[in-house]
């Protein structure tokens, strides 16, 4: 019996399916609790589009009972949630079934903001099984409408979009028997199939066997080459070129050539003039600013859109010309919209003059533009900040400094450990529960749901530590740039 998730896995990579069935201990499964919670929340809310239905309670120990209950309801009810079927070798659960005359319409609910290709494959295998039991007339995808803005009560009919995918699903039906035949052959193999790595390892999902299939790739390889598209990297790999030292440098751009040169020499590339040009643009006091944001599929607050990046926190280090360093910070209340208080504190905490320095400033500027739209009364002050921004990534991306341990990346998470390898105070891995932006985003998004007061307190403390390190890291990077400008040979 094949479920739709196994079918989608097989379409992505037959080897992944074989490993899943025969070598499950090799899986590397990360916690996806937030994603799952989001999916369940969206699914439950979408049912309100079709009120009055009866839900088949999920029981992993009694699929037969779920199928039996569905058969009983088909003659009695017009709307069924999680209707369960087994046919054509497929186990299928329809998110929502709605009676349509002498047949039924099938609705699959997705937490994404558009219909993706694998959603069609997903619904197609459902149709293949279910249409063998009942008369299916239409297939739809229900997904989030990211243009909807909440103002007042949540409007379910505007939060969701419903797209008719019936024609695409019917077109896919002729492929399914062939695909199932291939799946059966794969599962009958005694040894794992020989399938090379490729873009399929990450599309439409990153496979949970990637670490196993990619274990012959060294930590630093052609796959680390700066801004080379994946197909080009695979072209090198298929020619047997894996180590950076084996790449023909004539086909590379300037950054890639420097990347390979410094890697071979274990050296640091420094262009003093580029560093100085950047430093000369900065004026004191320098405000090192970093925002953290969260996203929600279902907006909780007024003037909030689905998946809109809502700032809930910032860290601000202020460096004065006399060398004095001051730190200020803000962390919002998880039970209310943090934006209004964040705006007031930010305007108060920033100095009236001087550079505002961010790492990848487009993100911080984007946050400020959205805040200006959110609070028109502060629009002039907020938009006035933008002209003061400079970007700390500039002297690195422009090759003022390139360290061989950047490994083709200019993110602060790559630059910082390369330039400060032995400084434990600058190591994000030494932090608590929050060690990256994803941790911060997910933790705050779910903070209002946590009842354990000690855990909530710990998360807030770790959020502050994480964001503070982001801006302190920027302070240290600026110091390092000044050192390089004075002594480029170090």
C-alpha cells in the first residue's frame, strides 16, 4: 500500500523511497514541528469554508476503521473531512469532500500561497484512488491568499483562495499506472538503486537521506563555489571535478578565482583601497542595527498579512567616536502586535545623526518601509532613516576582504567564524535555544502558545542574547576591517 507522501517521495527520487522502506535508520530527520503546526492550523481553519461536515478521526492503528467510517458517512453526509479510502494499491485521505449532485468535489488544503507542481501530483494520486470508490467531479487546491490583510474579524473566505485543478489532475491520470509500476520495481530490489546526486535531492523538498547520498562530497568542494548555478556545479561533478583545486580557473569569475586562490594558499585576500572607501562613508556615532521578524500563515493582528515579516525585536549597538560602546534592545510582547512599541523604542534609541549600519541592509530597510506603511504617523521619521544606512557586507562582497574559510559565502555566519576562529564569545553555537534567525522566528511565533513560564522566560533571554550577538558581531567585524586597512599584510 502506497500513501501519497511515499508516491511524491518516489517521484522526487526512487532511491529515496527504497532507502525509506529498507534503510530508515539512515534518515536525518530535523524537527519540523512549527511547519506541521502551521499546516494543521491552516487545515482546521479551511474546514470552516465548508461548515457542517463530519470529521473522520485519525487513528494510525486502525486505518480499516477509518475507511469503514467513511463508507458509512458517504450515504448520510454532504461534507466529510479527512475522508479515508484504499483502492488501486493507494491509501488516500481527502482533506475535504463536498457532495456535488450525484458525485463529490475534492478539496486539498495547503499552507502555501500558490499551487505548486507537487500539489498537482499529490491531488492526482488521491484522485486515482478515490475515484475508484466514488464519483469524483472536481478537484481543488485551497491555499493561503497572501494579499489578504486582516482588519477586524478574520475573514475566512478572503484568507483563502480556491483553485480548480481538475483538468491538470485528469491529465496526470495516464502517468500514474506507469509510475506505480516503477515504484513496485524499485521496492522489489534487494540492493539500493544506483542514482546519482543532483538537483532532485532538494526539489521539491530537501531529502532526508541527503547526508547519506552526499557523504562522498568533501566539506569544501565545487558545490561551495560562489554564485555558480547548481547545474554548472553538477556539470563539474559529473566530469569528476570535485575538489576546488581541480577547477579550470579560466571559466570562473573574479570572486571564484580569488576563492580558489586563497583556498589553495590558505590565505586572506585584502584590497586596502576598497576597505578604506567603505570606512570613509561611515560617520559617528555608528548605529549597528539588526531586526528579528516572525511570520504567521494566519494573521493574528490588524494590518497583518499572511506570512508578512513582522518585526518583534531589535538589537542596537552604538559606537561613539571616543570609542564608547552602548547597547540598547527591544523585545516585543508575544501576546500583542509588537510593531507600535517597537517603532517608538527604535526612534528613541537611534541617535539623531550618524550611520546606521546593517549586515545586508536591504532586509532592515524593508522592515522600516513596512513599519512606515503600518504607522503613517511615523512615516516621515522612519523613511528618513533609510538614507543613513550603510551595508557592512559591502567590503566583503566587493572583495575588500576574502578569507579562504568564507567558503564562497559572505553571510555573517560564514565571515565571523573565519575571521574570529578562536573567540568563543562570537560563536553562535555557544548560545542557548536560539542559534539562528530561523530559531528566533519560530520561537517567537509560538511563544504565545507556551504555558511553561520557565521555558518562556528562557526563550526570551535567549532571543535577547542571540540578537545582541548579531550586532556585537558587526562591531567586531568593523574593528577587523580597520585593522586590515592599517595593516593589510596581516
